[in-house]
C-alpha cells in the first residue's frame, strides 16, 4: 500500500519527481513524463484538471473509475482520494500528462473578470472524461518550454497562461466548464453519503462540509442530528474499528492499515489504537 500523497503540497515541498510551475506559493501546473507503469494514490487539496497527452491513466475515486487516454481530460473535485495506474503509449512507451491545480481564488478571479453568473445547481455533476479540442491540445504543448527553467518564468506571465487555460476550457469544453461552475457552488448532498465515502481519506471537517454543500457549522449540526455525536469522534471511532478488523483478518502491515484508513502517521495511529483497545496494533496483527 503506497502512502497517500497530498496534491499539490507534496509537489511544492519536493516530495515528488515532477516538474512544476509555481504561482503565489502554490503548485499550479505539474508535468509528468514516465517511461514505465506507475501507480499510487493522491489526496486532492485543490481541484485538479488532469490532462493526458500520451499514454493513458486509470483513475479510481471511491466506487467510480475512469480511463483517460491521449488528448483527453477530466476535472476532479478537491477533498477526494484518487488512485492512479499509468500506462505508456504503445508507440513511444511514454506516459505524458499535465496536472492543473485549480484553486478557488483563481477560479473566482476568472469568473469575476468574465462576469460569469453561476446558475443555481440542482443536481451534482459527475466527473466525466472529455475529449480535448485541437486548440486545447496546442495550448498544452505550448507549455513545454516553460518547464525547462521554471525559475525564469515571471508570475505575471504564468497567471496569464493559467487564465488562457480557463478561456480555452470555457470556449471549447462546455461539459468541463459547467463542472467548474459547480466548484463555486457545490450541490447540497446527503451527509451520510459524504462521510461514509470519505472517512478513510486524510480529510478535514471543513473539506467534508464542502463536499456536502454546507457551511462547517451547518455540517456539524446536521451530522450531530443524524449520528448523535460530533463528526470528529465518529470518524476516529470508525477508523479505529475498521483498523482492528483489518489487522485481525488480513496480512497487511500496521503502516499499510494506517495509511489505507487516512492516518498520516503510523506512530500516531499506534498510540491512539492502544489507548482505545488496550493493546498495540502490532499485537493484534501478529
């Protein structure tokens, strides 16, 4: 089990072997070129526009899976864990992609500049693989020279390039753009569904509230009325109970169990597990 990598903070801190273009202290565009299959899991701290320029990638989030091929893209909402399996192109053996981190402020600035009114959203739009227009493909390849020496790219120019991306999406991919509009106004969805689908991710209460389409205070209030206890308490107990079950019934290591259930630190997991059950997880695992 690979440790869940946070996107984009792991890229900003240098924890991943990719080329990145930074803006305002945050990773905005990341380039990935690999010559062999690669797999792993990342947790989205920002919305992600995933563009494939060569090869293909299988993405899995909860019960949903998508395969994104050459010159295709998909928009994934923040606060989700997504696993990936990359395959190189049959012709070159290369997998090539661009990852665009779309933060809330950047999207807000674009919509304000264009005076785009966000219509009321009555139903949640599901992530879908969308073909890229020739214009979008050409735009993506135009970024290649920028990765040769990122330190020489001025923030003003990079901001213009990101805005150019949003213009192209608005003009060339109505489906993706509608999903972007929904990022600014999440649809109110069932609290039970949100927590059951996401409690194993390294997710904050603020992010759970966002996914449910509620303010933090409204989310806590609705959660309490459904479960009869605060969300932090419920999530902790749910994870520990699931961890004990996994340790008893599988050969997974303590670290793998901890990472698979959203614990970022196996040492912390071991400590609270022993506090809860009176024995260490390694004793249950033996």
